[in-house]
C-alpha cells in the first residue's frame, strides 16, 4: 500500500472509528462495568451499547476484507 493511500486511510474516520472500537473490544476494554457506565452516559439501554459494539466490529470486518 502506498503512503498516499495509507495517509488517506489514517484520516478517514469511517475506517478508523470502527477499527478503534473493534480493537478495544478485542483487547477486553469493554468490561461489564464500562458498558454499564457507557450506557448510562449515553442515555442508552445496555443492549443498545452492545449493538453499537457489534456494528462497529462488523464494519471493521468489512473494511479489513476490503483492504
């Protein structure tokens, strides 16, 4: 991959946000307590926070398959 493409990917939030969330998920960053606090902070149900995580991970899987 050339530097221009790498630079464009680095600054593309539609790539980096799902990547960041998926990598944090894989590293175990989202403990039950963290998920509870996130749901509370975001005024969401815990199921909705989990759905966001799943969507981000699924999006990252699509991106990885595409690059």
